[in-house]
């Protein structure tokens, strides 16, 4: 039997709109059997999600999505099966969160200069006390009626060359892989087809990642097309990387991305979970596939 994995999701600990508990409950209702909570630059929601998973009959994989600066571009690494209390991992993530807070204030200041007042305060309120991301600014601008949807907010205000853009100063690729491995986890390049990279630049990233002993590529993602699955599967095979699958779920309001609504990995991929021993965490409802 095919087991339903979703190894990339977000809660209110970062920029999701569901609490860790509510996220796990929704995943279980959607038929997900193995879920990874991978909030941006924090593991704060893992303990709550783990407790919820025990009552839902679901396996919770502790994870994180680490922000990385590589070759003057932001990329993301998902860490799977990390120790959420690892000191070095948390010290590194704390540094990234401090930058996130500074960036949020700076975005608010730049938007104010562009004629949009109260953006930082609005984004901070939507963050419910957790870290403030660009997504919170996007939600604020949509709710305030300035832009029709969040994608347009990014295009008009938050990407390079636009009034609210602030360049990222994140972890290096080497640091991020080191933090994840040091915490006992596997390092996965998240949603690779989303990055604005030429094929040669993406393969340069993969070559560097492999040299750092990175583990896997997110072949199946909620933001990937069918052609992307095929292309990313080929890259994974070429570089002898394992393949991961995750929806990158953030909120129920987005009907295009739902927990567990993912196809199987393309033929020939080596699943990132192939050597996982889930016995003793929570009974999986069907045989691992």
C-alpha cells in the first residue's frame, strides 16, 4: 500500500495560519500518514505538533526550513528528522530570526516611504507574536485592500527593485547543511523549480550541495508542475540525491495547495524516507511505500 507523506508544511510558528495542533489535525483528516512540520527558521511548533500527532495516529517528523544565501540568491533548505532542541541548530536559527525582525522593521519603513503606512504594525499583528515574514506583509496589504492577492503584492512591492524589497542576509549553504546534520537530520533543497535559475546555475547549486554532503532534492512540491517533477527527478538521479515530497502548505485559504495532495515520486527516485525507521513513533496506518 502507498503511504501518504507530506514533508513540507508551515504553522503559526512561522508564516502559516493554522496552529501546529490544528495543522496536524487537518493533515490527519486529509489522509496524511507522515507529516513534517518545517517552519521557517524555527522549531518552536514541534513540541505542540508532536503531542497532537500522538492523538491523531499520525507520524510527525520534526523539521525546519532554513533560509540560505547562495550566489547572491535566497534558497531554502528543509531539514528532516532534526533534533528541535539541538543547541547549535537553535543558535543558528536565532541569528536568522534576529535578521528577520530587523528586515521586517526595514520593510515597514520602506513601504511607509512609498506611501503605505502601518505595514509593519499590520504584519506584526498577523504574525500573532511569532516571526514576521514577507508573507505577513502580503496578507496585510491584501486585507487592507491595496492589492487583490498575495502574489501581486510580491510582484509590486517585495521583490528586487520594488519599494519594500530588502535583500536577505541568511546562512551560508555550508552553515545550513552543517546545522541540519549536526542536529541529526537530512538536508533537502526545497522547491528547486521556484528559484529563478538557469539550468546550469541550478546544477551548480546541486554540485555544491552534494560536495557538502547534502541529502535530497524536493522533487514533488505543491508549487511544482508535472514537468517540474520530471525535470527535478532527473536532476536528483544525475547527482545521486534522494527525492522528497512536500506540499509547502501554509493556509486553508489557498485552494491550490493542500496537505497530502501530492502525486507519487517519479519512477526511479530514491525516497528520502527509504531508510527511516518509524516503528515506535506512531503506528503508520499502511505499509511504507
